[in-house]
């Protein structure tokens, strides 16, 4: 065993599974969604809170399309936002510091 000055950007399956399945992570996504439900620009707010930057045009478009599709399927806006927040928790950019 040796020391490493820098951690690689890979993750292990246990990390991904914990973020996807842990009740605490789901609960935090739901709490975040409750704060966003009255927002006129939730995608912008999510990106600024999670990544301290505005979403790129492609990110904004695909994320808004995801929300619109969930709502069109009959899902409540708050639940759709909770799913989106849960997805953001699982993005590599959120999990790893550059």
C-alpha cells in the first residue's frame, strides 16, 4: 500500500448504490424539491445550488424536457422536482470535487 497525493475520479459501485437507494438521500431530494416547487426557474436554481454555475444550454434543455415529461405523465411538480434533485445528487460533477 502506498499513499496517493490525488484521488482518482472513479467511484465504486457501493457509492453509486448508496446515492441511488439510501432513504436519507431520497429525503434530502424531497426537501430540496419542496424549496423549489414555487420557483419559476427551478433548473437554474438547482444548478447554482449544486454546481455554483448556470446550466449550459444543453443541460437546461434536457433538464427542462425531463421535468416537462414527468409532469405531462401526471406526476406532481414537487415529485418531478424531487426526482430531478435525486438525479443531480448522482451526477459525477456533484459527487467529486475537481
